[in-house]
C-alpha cells in the first residue's frame, strides 16, 4: 500500500533572484512524486504532478514573496486516483522568498576613469516575475529601498580595498588619476540577518595610462635588464676579440718574408 512507499529526504530550497527550485532525494523507482506548496494564507498549489524527477521549479507558486511557505513532497503511484488513503509525504523546512532568496550578480554596463574620478554604471538582476505588460521585474522592483549596492575598488596590482555604497544605479568615486583600478559590485539587503550579501559581479579593471610596469610588474623589467646587460657584455667581448685578431693579422702582414 501507499504507506510502504519511500518518502523524500534531504529536501532543500535553492533560490536566486526569486527563481526557486525545490530539490530532494531519492530517485523514485516504481512510484512518483507530487509537490504541494502550502502558504500561510494562500491556497495549496500542486507542482510537478507525478514526476519521476527529484527537483521542481516552484517559482510560480511563490508569487507572494513575503509569505512563508512549506513544501510537501508526496510519494504517489499511478493508481492513486482510485485510492482514498492519504499518500505518504515529507515536509520541507519553511521558506520565505523575500528574506531567503540570494541576490544574483549585478551587470556592469559601463565604466570610465577620467582624471581622479571612477564612474561605474550597472543594472539590477532580473527576476522571473513580470509586470502586467509582460516586462520582467528586477530585484529593485521587489525590494525597493531595502536594496543597496556596494562597490569594492582597489589600485591595480594592490591588495588594499576601498568601498562605496549607493541605492542608485551608478557609482562616482575619487581615485588616484595616475593609477589603474580594479573593481566589482555586490548587492546587499541590510535588513536581513542571513544572506545579506549577494553574488559578486565580474571583476573589471580600467586601462587609462596603463603601462608595461602596471601590466607585468617589476620582475619583467629586471629580466629584460639582465638580458640587455648580457647582450651588451657579449657584444663588447666579441668586439675586443675581433679587434685583437685584426691587430694580430696586421702585425703578421708587416713582418718581412723569410729569405728576402
């Protein structure tokens, strides 16, 4: 009977920018799973009905992102429609998208370093949720003023970082105009106790005034200098040898021939 069916274990929520996947174990054999999403105030929603997989995209069932949900992973057979007994199920930990989804990487759109000012323009990550006109909502549309971003920047070839914070889409920071800078951006939800920091954007570096020393470091110059000295020394030695040979040849040519 259904009571003998295995139930799911290791149920986990995985959520980035509100796209949420429920995962569990084990792989079913001779039975299936159905996922039920239970909200505190919303109706129960069924997802991935009679699936043989061990993961389910439940994003659509979590549209009220501030509500707390639990998932029931129900073990079922193909004949459960004729069975009035409640099938066995396992219950997940509670999940609240607003406080638990991970912020994804912001997209850096443009950056410039002019004189002593570094400017960086970026874009919010998008969510799977849409407005009535079909355009996708960004994480800023959902978090509003609860979202901010940090810019971490440092002199190229240096390990000392500085940071700046903004609630807009742009950073303007003062830098040393004679040096190149590297940087990345990270979204932050200050009100959270956990998952406050989002994923880091890719690291980019400016190239204003970049020279070979910035690019490769002093070690390359030392190697080049050693090679140059060696070449000069070899040239001097060869010149001395050739000069001595010429003098010796000239001296032999000036000697009188034997018997004359």
